[in-house]
C-alpha cells in the first residue's frame, strides 16, 4: 500500500515480465521515454489517472487501502523511501540514526520544508501527529503502527517521543527494533500541520500535506483533483501541472477510456483486456513485476473457520491450480505463489510453502476429509467487482468445488469501499479476496501487518499466541538480517496455521495515452506521477 516514492523501476516501453519465473529485475525499457508521445512538453499540463473512491477521508493514519494511499502519496512525503534494490534513501529526513541496540532512534529533518498552508514543518509536527494517531480515543486504523514506541496506549502522549529542537526528535522504543527505520517509509509516519488538530474531520476532506502536490477538490465517486506544489522542498518535484484522479467502478470502462484518450495513465489493465492491450497500446503498454500478493483470507469469526482444522485450508490450497489460472484466466500476468512473500522482497524463500502450495487434487480431498471438512460443506469468497477479479475468483471457486466437493460460491461487492467496510464490520460470510502491497521492503510487511493479532490490516481476525511470539522475537532481533531470518521461521508456522491461502504475486500491466511521456512505475506498483510529462 504507500508513500511518496523516489525510487523507480523504468517501464517506459514494454518491460516483459517473466510470468513463469520469479523475476526481480527491470529488464528492457527505454529509460522512461514512455513511447507514443510527440511534441513539446507542457510543464503546466494536467494528466488524468484512473482510480476508485477511497474508503475513508484522506487522513494518512486512517488509510490503509490503495485508492486513498495513492492520493496521499502525492500530498505527503515520507521520511524515507526505497531505491530499486530495496535500500533506504532519505526524503524528508536528513538522517535517522539508532543507538547501539536500536532501542532509541534520532530523526533529523531536512530544513526548509513547509506545509501547503505555508507553515514550517518542524519536529513538533511529527511528534504531535504520531501522538494523536496512537491515542486510542482517535480510532485510527493505522494507530497500531506506533505500538513499538515507549508509552504507546497510555493516552494522548507517548513518553518515547521527545523534541530536541526544531528539526530533531528522538524515538525511544519499548524494545529494540532493528528495522524501525524501514517502517518510517510508510504513510502513517508523516507530519500534520497545526491546523489538523483544530478539525481533523475537515482535514480529511481538505488535506494539507508537505508533498509535491496540493489538494484542490474531491467530487465523491467522480474525481479528486491535485495541483503542483511549486514550494515543494523535496527532490522529486512534479514535472507536470497537476493530476486528476478519475473514479471508476468498471475496470473495462477505464481501459476503454485509456484507448480513446480520456485517461492518460491506467494503473492496471483488467483481465478481459490483458490479451489485447499490448496490441492496442504498442509501446505505450507496460508490464513489470512489483511487490504485492493476492490471497484468499478466511474470517476466523465465522462458523466456517473458528473451530476448523487448518488442514482444511491446506487442502483447499492444494485444490487450486495456480499455474492454469495465472496462464489462462490472467494471461501470464501473475506469478504463482509458493510463499506468503513475493519473490522480490528481502526475506523471500523459494518453495517455503512446500506441498501446500502445489496443485494436488487427490491429496487436497484426503486432507479435507481427514480434518472433518467445513460446516454445511459450503464456503463463500467475497471480492470487489470494480477490480477485475470476477473471472479468477470464479475459477478458484470452480477448482475448489470440482476437486474437493465443497460448494464454493462467490460474493461480489459493488466496489472496493463496500468490500472493505464489510471486512471491518465483520460481515464477511466465509472468505475474502485479499490483496496486499508491501509497506516496506522486508518479509515482515507480508506477515506481521496481516496476521499479527493487533494489526489493523488483519481483517480476517486471525490470532495465534505462537505466531505473535515469533513475530515479537523477530522484531527484537539484533540486526535486520536476524529479523528477516526469524520471520522466515515464523512463515513456516504460518503454513501450519493457514491464516490465508496465498495465490500469486502481481505484475503491473498498465498503459498510458499519447498525451504523456516518461511514465514509470515503482516497486509498489504505483505510477510515479511526479515524473510524468504532458506533451502538447
């Protein structure tokens, strides 16, 4: 899901994604030329990018889905980011330094940054924002991200945050966390201006950040309009005049608008157009891997799973022909999973899921029968209809039903916000489609954030003491290398417990119009909007 990206994977021309292998490079490309555009660059030109309606108001600490975070990426800049190799680079921070055991971190800000309202960005703005977000009374989805900090949960102020001067603050942790600086690449750790605290609800409708774009307007279910921030202090200044996010509930309609020139950047081609988009777009088509996973997630409060043997879920996993679905339904645009972690993330271990991730219908049926099956011999898979998921969800359901005898029904919701609301309200009947983009470039992001008991993204409400203990041990490891190794051990236990069934990792399959050039996507699968140029 999720921050202003300075790193880029060049994908101007078609970067052929090796769908049958775990490819981790950005082979090919033409240096971001983008193809198709001719004429002079208009630095004040405005581009149109497809999107969907954000679930919540535009408050970074209350947003953990892709639509809202895509907008917030433009309005705020994070303290740090990642380069192409997953290494940290500083953005709003000049430096982030740990003490000897990584229990205290000193954050020094770059000078000269201002909010869109003209006020200075200071250490107080970070500390005040983090304290507000962590206060349970404010009910922020991402409030748990601050749980590492000393005094988390104590009320309005965490004892672990201390302002040293206008550009420096310290963060004292409850326990050492070797990779705490990695977490600071995620959106909840941005600062809020003083005006935020006067009326947070109003701020969500008219956000004020310190990023490369300024908020202009939000016509709900229609568009969000941003304009270039000419006073932006970061290196990734906008090379265009602004961006309009056009809201779609039908991915095919978005694709047709791209082809006709009414959309300038399409973030993901829907499955029905995957066979034709390269022919339609030529050198304006884009294909590349990025760090995201697709899964189906059981909700552990339902009668289907609350007392069900995990071997049932292992069997369902073995009943799904990932190779066939990714090749025939998704036209080679996905890579079958063998892990909870995508191949290009630090800590990925090839084949860690073993036979559980291999297609074996006979063994699948045996396991399910041995484990006692599911109540009423029936499951449902919920998904959002506006995301191009219908065909593959139906194919997964068909495999489950044909290979196990379990009746599998699809449960479509009209849009992503409705789907997410049902998850938050514990209204999912049995399982839901889970998609996850990394928050930071470690295997931790694909485990703790999804399956830790208190994680806000854990909307399957999985909870296991052994898993939580292993996550905690990984967090307190002395080095990042040891943390990654500890989480690999935790992943082996996840395959015993089955909090979800991983399906495949994602590729970007996108495109752009003839009106724009220099179109690139980052390792998070998001367009680098600041780099896009509009051509007259």
